C-alpha cells in the first residue's frame, strides 16, 4: 500500500526536511498551484538492507507507481531496479554471502503476502507457494546458512516457523503454532524461541519455548493489565530482552538472563520504547522511542556501556534502521513534515552521513508545504487529547478556511509527525487538517491506550466531536465548514460521527471503514485467531454483547445520517468486504442526503498504487469543494 496508508500509521515511512527549506521563511501564500499529479510524483521508500560486501543498500520504492525493489551504492549514485511487478513487492534483504535477494509480494492487496527469492540471474521463485495462506520473513540464522519463515499454510489459524537452507531452500519445522502463542524472536543458537500471548490489546505475556524439548515456560506472570513483549535475544543467546509497561505508564527495556532468570531494567525512556535490537556481533544495541508522535533513535555502545554519539545525524523521525554485518555502517530513513522519507547511511568510523535518495517531487517547493504543530485540547471529561495541526499559509481571521478532523486507523493507531502527500494536498487547497489521537491511540501511556476499551462509538468518538469544537475556536477556521475523514477504523469513526452526532460535522469521507462490528468480529480471518479474545475485550463479544455492538454499528443506524458522505471501498478488501459496504450504501440511498460511492477495482484495504491514490485524492477534493467549501 502506498502513502495514503501512512496517514494513519496503522494501515511508516519517515523523511527529513532539507536544511535549505528549514532556513527559508514560510511564504504567506503558495507561489504556485500544484496538481495532484505533482504531489503524487513524490516517492515513498521503505526498508533497508546491506549487501554482503556492504557496498550497496536494498530498499523498496514506489517511484514506478507500485512498490518494487531497488539497490543503491552506499556512497550514493543511481539506483538499480531489481523487480518489475504490478503487485507490491517489498524488499526483505540481501543474502549474507551473495547478491541474491529476498522480498515479499502481495497479489491485488489481498493481504496474503508470499516470500520470494530473486536469483543471481534475475529469475524469481515463490518460496511459499499456495493460494490461501500468508508468509513473512523471520530472520537469518547466526551463521548465515539459513533463514526463517512464518507461514499459516498448514492451518490458516496457526503460524508455524520454518528453517530454510540458504542454498537449497529445503526446510524443516522449528515450531508448530497453536493459535495462541505467536513466535516473535529466535535465539542465535536456535535453542530458544520467544512467544507472545495476548489476553487483551493492553495485556500480554511472553513465553520461552525450548526448540529441542518442546517445553514452554511462562516468563512474565503478573497482576493487573500490563504488556510484555519479546524484543530480541543477545548475540550470545544468554539473555532475552523484553519490552514492558508493568508498574509504569510507558514501555521500558528489561534484560532477562536465561540461565538464572535474573531480570533487570536496562533502559527506561520517558516515552514508549518501540523496539530494541543488536548488531550482528553485539557491538551496538539500537532502540527506537516514540517521543510524542516522532520516532527517535538511540544507539548504545555495548562495550562502553553508554549511548553512542551520532554527530551530523539529520533532524527528523527515524525508522527502518539496519546495521551492516561488519558493524561499519548503519542505514535508516529520516523524515519531516515537508519532505518524504529519505534513505541515509551513517559510517561509524568517519561519522559521515550520506543521503541516498531524493524523494520529494521536483515539481514541489518545500517552502510551499506546511509544518505540523503539536497541539492538545481538553475532551468532554477533562482528558487531554493530543493532535497534529496543519494550517494553510493563506488562512487568516479575515480569510477563514474550511477544516477536516482526520481520524487514524486502528483501533490503537497513531497519527505521527512525518510527511503525508495527502495532508499536504488538502492543505495546499486551503483546508485546515487536525489529525486527532483520540483516547485509545498508542504512544501516550497505557492508561490512555486502554481508555477506549468497550467504549467504541462513545468516548473516543466524543473526542472527535471535541476536536471539532477546538477547530471552531481557532480564528482562521470557518466553524460552519468542518468535516471528518478517516481510513479503516478511522472510516468507522466517520460513519459513527455522522450517525450518532448527525449535526456536528458538515460532511464525512470514509475510506475502507467498518460498518458492522457484529459481522466483523464474528468473521475474523483465521490468521487473527490469536487476537480473537483480545479484540472481544477491546470491542465487545458478538455472542454475549450483540445489543451493544448493534448500537455502535453504523449499518443499523443508516437512517440517521443526513450530511453529505463519500464512501471509498476496495473491491478486494479482505477486512471490509465490498458486499457488506454495498448493503450499507443501499440503506443510505433511501435517505435524501448526498451520497458518493467510489469502488476501487484493483485495491484491497488501502491503495495498490499511485494511480488509484491520485484518483481518490481528486475525488475527495472534488467532494469537499462541492459539499464543504460550497463551490459548484
């Protein structure tokens, strides 16, 4: 899926604003009017992996319109395109000893990715063939002679872990899944497998599985709700590093010694630690931290026992960090609001930083784009709600602008700092955008994250209503022209807002939104079996709470919607089937309110390429211009 999916961060690509753009003042108005095609010429890149000789970096890019795999020299230069598929192909990595590559490919956005190998002669082979299962890469063996793959081909409900020989691709089973305990990390000596089990989305545990004896040990017994996750084993297979928010609001890093069971806290940032991992030989440990909606990077010198200085590292949010096997270089993405994700390489010896990609459309001037502002407002019960505010340059008290409340996907997603072509497109056309992190969003502590449990369609939705009030209080916003827009779970929030608060928002735009929680929860795909009880705890049990789920499902309240609505649906959406949305649309057509229904014939739960993203962005703008701004 392309950059529209990054709007919700749950459906991330990250980039840096060029220093020149930072130095120049914002103009009072854009110097020119850009077309959607010019915005779509912006490139999205993701992933990073070094070649065996550390002279090239593998990554994914949608510069051709669909994600494909590219390679670029570490010193910079012209990228080489390695795959040429019409379906999204995402880079996994180079083989450790030669130039073969692994990548994943998903057909028609059906969310059934397979793992492929590209041989030295360019031939491609599906290593996980079949029609009804999904597969994902799990890592390389410590001696580089094998790699690991997760797949649910044996039973759609269960994830099994296989070991593939790196030369012959012959495989053996290391772990047969049971639908509850999900593999997360394997020790370098292949003796231990860390498993996770979720009771709710706010309460989980880690288990240690002995690959030889098949015995399973519960490591994280605790009282009260708390998340425990497995991060990584150390290179010597002597310790398992864990992430937990037990007895704290935010997630910290703990070290569990396997031989003794001794546990100690090794890193406790003021925000959530998202991950921690080691370089190949253990010289460095890298931790990512979600700092108020922006991802920060911390590199620890293990031998010195202290953080490593990273002089010259670009400002911005950092993601997709990869260290070379020789521990000489680090690749990563950095982003800011006015420039999309770019790929960089940092040389540990020289401290030199090299940018390898240039992803901002050459037709765009970064000075014409806008920087988001972190804001907070009080909700109905006094809870403080974080949000990102995008203000058009020309908007003033004398030239008030229409506005959009944007709701991210999830539940449990987050709108984060970082480039969004779609946000910039809307703002460029004069719309204020407020990206709300309603209660239940990740990144703001476990109490905030759990505050939406069994409250969907109620308290979190009320946060969006309060967001509208916040916008209406800004002097440059036209309080009579505020709409609501969102993808996936955010699309549900749009429909719920128009049904349960029919007089608050002037218009709504739903992209891939759920209309019926009863059916969605009863018909969970088999690979979601491990999360079934957690989702029931979060949203409601369709067998015991049918009345409540009917009450919060827009399908059963279509007659209440009386404001203009645009619905966007993927023809191949596996999460929100088109037939269910069709039923909802038929109910809406009985109303007199304006309704626009856009079905994307090549897409699933999101966009398969830039073409459909661009066409949809234009359709949304046309809808807003007619029904929100009031232009004929």
